[in-house]
């Protein structure tokens, strides 16, 4: 069966529209240039690199075989009311908080021994995504200790995003970003947490934006 560029473009574009993402958002999640994504979705690339298609497919939570037109898709599988489930996503590395700080220096996620384990992810994600396990109570009750965070290091952090940052002294922390006329702050969501509003020190690096979270249940 011949692979149709038109079919690939239409499948990817339809999924993007169902998820309500802009081309810019998809480009960020896939780790690609926005103009490249636009041309692929419009079918303007006659011979797009296969890794570009793989990145878009993974970000959108689709099946590569179906995107290439080698298998008829199940329409209920991608119903936008239920969203992409764990079976549709690639696995994401769960790393330590120390490792998360190292990622600000562009450490290779796939370096042997870098990940503590690999988790099935219930959300679409970009190729550089990783997971962290919540420690402490600074972000409760919205986030609970033991909850798994999905981190996207390629997204630009905006006001009110929940972010993982590394301060100039090497500390890695998870807080809500507040960008105001008076400056940039890190907010702990727990109203009982001491010093819950901190001015973000100069030289602080954003290691990633939290785009999802879930509880990993243990068998008893």
C-alpha cells in the first residue's frame, strides 16, 4: 500500500483540531519549528522526514501505522470526549529531582541509567518530556505527595504555569510561576506553607512546565 502525504496531513490536522491545539502548541509539544508543522499539516512537504511524522504522531497520541495509512483507524479510539488514554502514548522517563536540575544543562534523557524507571503516560507529550514524583506539601491540596508530574522542558513558561525551576544555588523546586509588573515570583499553593511567595532569583532556570499529573497506584 502506497503512503499518501495527503492522508498523513489530513490525519494529523484532524487530530490537532479535535484536541483544540494551535499549530504553535503542537509544534512546542512535538519539538519542531512551527513553520515545519504548518507545511506538514497542509501537505506541502512531499518527502517529510519520518522523524518529524513520528514526533507529531507521538505528541498527538496517534498510532503511527494509522497515520501512515497502513491500517484503518478506529473512530471511537480517538473520540475527543474521552481523550487519549495510556495505551496511545509512549513511555516517559521518571527521574529524580536532582536529575531534573541536570536537564537544564541538556543532559541526554536516554543516557543509560538516567531514568529511575519508564512510565506509561496518559497524556500527549513532546519527545523531551519526563516525569517527576511530587515530594512534600508545598503544592497541596492541588498536588499530593506521590503524584506523578508530566514535565515539558521545550515549552515556554507563562504566567500561572506550574513549573520546575533550578535556582542559582542548584536547588530544584516545583512552584506556580507568577509574572507581574512588580517582578517574577514563585508561589507555593499550600496556604499554610511558610514563605509561600518567593521572588525568583536572577539566574533561575526553568527546567520545564507541568502539563499533566496522575497518581500511580501500587498493588497491595
